[in-house]
C-alpha cells in the first residue's frame, strides 16, 4: 500500500512537543480561546480516516456538547459511544492547551465491533462517519427503549395501566443535529398530478464535476429527470404508466449539514476505483437553493466548520487530514500534528484543474453548521 506522506508530515516527524508549543505561541496567550483545547490524535496504523472524522465532529459544537453531556450520565457498559465520550472528555479536560492524545480505547472498540475496521488497511472516511453516527443513534434508541420498558414495569408494579411504549423509531440527538429530510417529487406529464415521498438523511452524497462549486453540485443533485420509455411512471390518477418528471428537493434542513463529495468512481477500463480530483469550490458560507416549496426552514444559512480532506490518488491509498474553524481561525489536524492556517489556504483543498488521477489534497466531507 502506498502511504502518502505530506510535506507537513515529513517536516514534523518526532516533533510533537515542538509542534504543540509552536502552535500555542502562534495563537498567543491573549487570543487563545478560554476552555478550548487543540490536541492531535496518534495514528495506530492507517487510522487517519478515523482521526480526521473525530476531529471534524469534535469541532461540530452541538455534537461535542451532546457527547460530553452523555459522559456525565450514569455509567453504562462499554460501547463505541462511551469510548467516544471518554476521548472527547479527555481532550476537553486537559490541563494543557495543546498536545497529543492516543485514541487507543476508541480504536480498540471500533475494531472489536466491526470487522471492516479490524485491520491496518486504509479505510474510507465517509463509510466510517456513516457507521459511527448510525451506531450512536442505534445505541441511544436502544437505551430509550430499555428505559420505557423499565418505566412500564414500574407503573405495572404500582398498579397503573401504563405500557412499555410503542416500537416506533425514537428520535435521538444524533437525528436532532444531523438529520434532514428529502422529498422525492414526481409529476405526471399527462394529468399533472404530483406525488411525493419523504426520506430522511444524515448526510448528502453529491456527484462532482470539474471546475464547479458545491452549490453547482447540489443543483445537479436536484436536477429534474424525465421518466420515459421503459422507465415510465405508474400514475395513480391515470391508472396507467405515463411519462413523468422526477426531482429531489430538501424539505427539512438539518442543524449540521454533512456533504460527501463522491470523489471515487469505478472505471471500467481500469477495473478499479480512481479518484476524481476535480476542483470543487466550497464557500465559507452556504445557503441551499434546492429546497421544496413546503420546506420548514428554506432560508437557513450555514457556516463551514470542518472539512475532511483526502490526500492521494485513490480510495485505498493516501491519507486523510482535517481542517476546522475554531473561534474565528482555522486549524489543520494531521493525526498528531496541529497547525494554524490562514483562511486563504482553504483554497488549496478545492482540488485540481487537470488530470483526475493525480495526487491531490481535496475536500471530501464538508460540515456546515446552521447559524440558528
């Protein structure tokens, strides 16, 4: 496996302490945010996919606050969430402002729970993000279900008639933070009847094109598609198959919008996946224009708070780093290395304007946090 070593990495080997003190000096004691900590994470053998996502989530403040609040609740059996809470708490309660922490307990638990990650191979950061958020949501739902059952038993023992609650899916703080709703609208071209079907999402995956922007990618995500020939739509009003137009719109905008840029594409002629290093501009501020007519919060404005960056030429080779915004300035996390960067440096992570397969440092997962 090819392991991409960035210039930053080579220059900083064996200088963890020096790097930390340099960062503290660069920020300055007067400018250093109160009760904030900037800690790199040790790489346990190609675990940069994990480190990069964890850093991004740590600087999504609503998520961090919920995880830290979970930490102080009555102790539960060890899970991926308890290990994450321990890690976040360890960072948040450090006496030092900067440094390095080994996420050993979290990595061990991750490898124990999912064999996909139980190796020293490079993994996909987006797959890990999906697994982590869904696992946490499942754990929280299970705990809520157990609490309802326990409360139901207490009521019954006390002579009441309460039950243990229904089996419907419970909303958790993961859903409160990341979940949005898409509506799939289909319009019959014969009778003009419109049908819609809603589906929830925790992140949106969008196709990328050369020399475009994330707004362009989102417009493409919601482009109108015509259903014709063998793909005709069965219209309930017409009671027959008809030509129709279908489009996807955002009906409910999430608190934190996670956007996954689909940079890995299977090439038939190569018989493998290759990286699309296309230059895709992502703004510091974002407003979605592909919302439905009945969207609950269509004017919601977002600020970019974190970007997971893929460095390299393919999905199974390379490296992941993260850039985050914290208290008005930007930081770059490269495993155990933490550096302060200028906002203009973000342009370096848009991608390349030429060859799609060249090594590049390009934005892969974007985290936008709403202002309200």
